[in-house]
């Protein structure tokens, strides 16, 4: 875990050397789980749960027209699901948190006066920092259990709307949909895949070395 945290902070520091803008965002994640047990059977009646997420990092324009931006940063994502299996009288619940290192692109689609619309895509390497599974009245710690994918690769795509509130700061709202790609499913065949809708609000701030207009 310490190696994962060190990697994340080195990643963010490296991005800062090239960043022109700082971004920070907070929002809600509505997650759903695709779970298969060791026999390959899927648990179909899992319900989504709403959790929070936080992210911050740096943006750097890739062209003079300022229509394409590279962003890199870190995120803290919470995911959850709840369900039951009436045939065996079981109750299930998952509550997990992942620390992620993210990289992506923002592409300007069009502009209406000061309101700018972007399409974005990103990839994130996420490491579980906290996780619990509840089965009936028993709670299990998932950290360190490889079959529950402590390390995942998350792919996301979405849109955002940006509006300037001063010469150096802009506010934005956005939506992203993402799905995890299994990296390590452990020695057992038990697998857990995450899908997530994210709705967020954030701020973009020009750094002193950036002479950027919104």
C-alpha cells in the first residue's frame, strides 16, 4: 500500500511540473456491481448506491487554439452496492474506497458566449484503501484480498460545461460514466466489476505561470 501511495504522489508531482491550471472537483457516484462467485454464478439483484468522490490535479493545453487539454491528478472514489438472495436468505452489502491516479483529455466541442462544452475521456489506476463486505450480520475486510480486485483500471468518458467566474477562475459541472477493467482476479474465480455514473462540480484555477483566458 505504501508503494501505491508513493506512486500516486510522484505521479501528481510530475504532472504539476507541466500543468498550467489546477482543478478540484467534488460530486456523487452512483455505482453498480457486477459480481460472480467462485462457481461463476452472477448475483443479479444488486442495487446501486450513491457515494461521494473527490478529485484534484492539473490541466495543460496541447494546442494554441486551446481546444484540447491534457489533465492528470488523483482521486478518492467511494463505491457501494446492496442486495439479497431470497433463495438462501442472504443479505449482501459492499462499501469500498479507492485512491486513483488519473490521466485524460478534454476536447472542446463548442462555445456559447462564455459557456464552453467539453467531451472528455480518462483512464485511472485505482488502489483499494478501504473496503468492507457484509453478508447477513458478518462483516469482512476486503483490503488485501486479491479476489476482490484491490487494484483496478477504470475507464471513463463524459461531458462538462465550463463557465468563468473571474479572469483566473472558472466553475464547471460534469457527468462521467466509467467501468472497471480487472487487473488481478486472484487465485479464486470470484470477481467483482464496478460500473459508475459520476455527477460533479468543480473549479479550474490558472497557475501564476499560466496566461490563460477562459
